[in-house]
C-alpha cells in the first residue's frame, strides 16, 4: 500500500423521505440558492418537496445548469449569489448540478481576477467557498460525496477538473425514490460512469492493497448485478438504493486511497464530450475497453485478477482470460444500452487528430498510472475505438 | 438496505514517517496534552518522535491509561486539563488510550454534575468536547476513525460504551512501522477484535445490502490472510499496513451503515473483562463462536453466505456448512494464538451467574439484531463457552 491522506466529511443522509430533513440540515437563517438542471426536478415534484422542507428559509432558484455544466452559465449563478447575498447553496440534481454548484460555491468568493483560474489550477487556487448541500437525483458521478467537479467552457471546448477540501458538500441527501423517474439512458449512463470510476482506481498494477482491491471488486460485482435489474425494474427500491450507494462509494476517495490510479480513460472521454457532445458515460463506454486492450501489458496482473475475481473467468490461458474480461466489460456496457464504438455515435476518424490536439493543449501527454500514456498511446486507443 | 446517516470527518494520515506531520496537523499555538498508556511508547521511541514533531507547542504528558481505560484514572487527566488550560489532546497508543482520550475530551468541558453520566447516557449527554488527535500504535479497535469509546469503572466492575459526534478525532496518524514492536499477544488480540467488529455488523440477517456485505467479506478475508502472516513476519511493512487499514475500516461506521447490527458478543465480552480481567479480544474469541452456534437459526442465511463467500465452503448440507464455518472461525482465533474457551482463562462455571447479574444490572436483557437475546439466551451462550 502507498502512503495516503483520506478525509471525507460529507454527511450522507440516506433513505426514502429524507428530503424533509433539509429543515434542520441547512443552517438556520440561511439565504439559500437552490440550483438545478433542465427542469425534471420541477416536473417530478422533487423541487416542490425541497421547497416545502425549506419553508422556514429565504430561498432563490437558479435552473438551467447543463448536463456538462457550463462556465458561462455558472458565472450567472455567481452574479445572483453576490446580488442576493446568498450564504448557502443547495444543489438538486445529478452530478452536473452538484459539480456546477461546487464551482459556484468557490467562484462566488474567489478573490483572483478570473474564476476560470480555478479550473486551470485544478482547484489549487480555491481558498474559500460558500457552504453547500445536495439532494441527489441521479446515481452516477459520486459528486455527492467528494470535493471535485468538471466544468466545461463551451466557447473553447475546454472541459477541466477541479477539486478542493473547501468544496465538499456539508451533507447529501440520497433518496432512492427520487431516481425512479429517470430516463433509462441516464440510468444506464450512471451505471457505466460508476463502473468506470472503480476501474480507474482498481485496474492499474498490484500495490499490495487487499482491502482496496476487494472493496473495488465488490462494487464492480454489485454494479454488474444491478445494471440489468435497474433497467428492467425501475421502481424496485432496493435495486435503486444499492445502485445509489455503490455509485457514491465508487468515487468518494475510499477505494483510491493508498493505490495507484489511472484516469486516462476519463481524460480522453472529456475531450470527446467537449468536441462532439457525447454523454460523459458514452465516452467512457467507448474508451475504457480500448484503453484496457491497448495497455494490456502494463495492466496484465490486474487484468488477470479482474477476470477471475469479478467475472469468474478461470478457463483458458492468460491471454484468453484477459480477452474475455475485456469483452465482458464491453458487453456489460452494451447490455445496459450504452454503445461502445465511436461510429455508434456518428463520430468519424477525423476525431482522432482533433482529440489529440485538445489533449496536447490541455497538457494531457503523460497520462495513466505509469504516466506513460503519451499522445502516441492515446492515438492507438482512439484508433481502436472504431 | 435500511435508511441511515453516515458521517465521519476523521482525517487519516497514513504511512511511514507521517508522525512529523503533527507539526502542522495540531492547531498553531495549542497547549497540548499527550496521553499514553503503560509506557511502551516511551521505550520504543514513538513518544520521542511525537515530542520532536511538537517542538513548537507547549506540551504536557499524562501516562498510565490502562488497557481498559479507567474512569478514575481519566478523571485525573481531566483535572490536569483544567489546571493547565489544555486546549488540544493527543492520544498516542492503541484503542484504550484513544477511547480514554475521547472521554477526557468530553469530560473536561462537561457541565453536568457527574461525568459518569456521559457513560450511563451512552454519550447522549455530551454537548461539547476538546479537539483531539491520535497517533495509533495498535491496529485493533477502530477508535482512530470513530467517535466511540468504552470506559471501565473499576470500583463497580462497570464497563460501558459512549459515542458522540463531538468526539471524533480531528486526525489520526497511522504509521505501520510503529506497530513492529508490539507483543504478539496484542497483535493477535487486534486481529480478533477487528474480525469480530466486522462480524457484529455482517453476521445478522440479509438486508439486501450487497455493497456492505461485500466490503465486510473483503475485510474478513483480508484479516484471515494477514493474521498468520503478521505473527510470522512482524516486520513486514505491507502486512502491517494492510492489517492497520483493515482494522480501521472494520469499525468506522461504513460497513454498518444501512444494515442491522448485533453487538451481543461485545456486551457479554465487556462483562467478562470487567469481572475477570480477560483481554477484550480474548472475551470476543470465547463468546463469538458460541454466539453463532446458539443463534444459528436466527442467523442461518448469513451463516451460509459467510461459509461460502468468506471460507469457500461449498460441500455438505446446510447444517454441515454452518458447522464448518463456525469451526473455522474458532480455529482462526486459535491459530493466531487467542484461546476460545473460558477454562483456557481459568474462569469457572460460577462466571455464568455473575455475568448474567451484570448484564441485568446494565439493562442488557434484549440484545442482538432482533433484540431477542434475553438473559436466557445469554445463559445458553455462556454455557457453551466451556
């Protein structure tokens, strides 16, 4: 195991009907800005439930945060925060709304000239943030229990990550019932996103970390079991609850503590989303199987462990077992309805050079757990996405 | 899965050489009381390392906290805290020192008449506590990453639990190297203690919580692998590191979130320690196999899951598989050197009535995940400890 720091002070409030707890979770007397996305929380009643719970507070609303939260949009929220002297932010939505709210929390009190610097410094320039809480409606990104976010500047096709101990939610309410009305596409995306989060922290090289390995494998097995079930029986409380908790645990820092991490799949995926508008999870479903294939030598020992412990593959020689594990991964993504080849999304081969150009622009030329995913390797990965 | 709240703000600082981080982890200008136990941290140099890191602070020392931290002893520390206007507590030791330090943190600012009320209210009467940190030297109790403690009043043989969100350590430093010099008996006790902590949260009845089950099973498998290794090769950094992390994860609230919990084994064990002075883990090694045996009907489904997933037992009928799993549990404890029968500790049958009397005095008459472990059931369990 490697040395590490682990710190995660998010208060998780889990279960049916817990939104009413907002009345005591939000500090008394707060001026609260409720942030949300495209409006589904209005249609399905979640926003009404939130507003009922916040009856004792002065509240404001900011809707319209995009699926890939936009810097330009969020800066309008920052203006509202300043104009109305907001002192608590409540995100109601999925990872995009949460990520965006974290950015608003930091940007609203940012003292530098240009809040975009928060992104180009990966969050290092954050010294303070407004307190925030969350009501999660989509299990996927883990944003409800971590301090990070990914923000897009649409004008320049830049999609960048930030993180800071100042931007942990104070609390996150996870009510599985609030996920019943999600469209199947978003549910499937969430399964793929959570699965890939685990893989980025697990499928690297052995680091003598049996607890982290077994936790990661447990999450992968659980997602494999639940993926088809959540599509088939969307109103099954236990399936929804377990999927929600698995997705939260997939990216709250725990399984990544003390082990090497990859994240090259995410970096290539971010560029594909920024350039072509694919859903985040669609990019992961495309890139991950290719990434594992191209880098199978570096990842050999962990691929064999993954094959045996997660998929139960014990037959055949080592190459065959690795092939089967990668094929199973791809089939799993397809089985929940997320396609795994770029042509499935009408993206042509000209994308390869464009993505490589953006990777170079963003300094992403030495990715992965060994920092050996150069642009040449990324090219190989992208080529095998067709 | 059941509804739950999860909150754990402890900053874990893990790895060799991390004690030097105390210089920045303790708030600048603090008057620090360093608390420790029987003095092994003096002999092995850990205390010197701590004092070097705290060179910039005004420090005081309080040694002599017992293996089962005593109310009477701790109240002397409270007097010192008040007399010297201490404003930060640093526990250097194992679970006993940490538990004791948490109690001192709460009792030093307790406004009620009698600090013993902290225990009889199970911590509910705690409204404030001094901030505390920890340098862990013994992986076992998980106290480094939770808010609870167990305190003994020797005059009356009372051993009681308390917990409060005010008594989380601000940080805990886990340096595996600091555990190299532990006596084998303490190491073995730690393995048994951590194992039993997992079992109290796992071996109940199915609650449709696959993440929690798999995390628990991963910890049990890891402890089974590492137990013999840590005895055989005490200076193996990776073995020590993984054991330390497994013990921490065994009782930080995570695997118990959203699932039923038992804890009857601990309640009987506490009385045995308070009356006869057995090590805490010795009482668990004695009681747990008997508890599983006597309550095998209530725990049937989970015992079968435990047999298969943790021990790989797939042969024989259900009764045989359950028998084998319980026998393996007992053999595992014995294999690391912790005996599993009361006569091994020179405790005779008169103990049964004495323990039952104390259980009744402490209101422990409806224990376990179904609250159906009456005094009659506890009697059966105690009888089968011979």
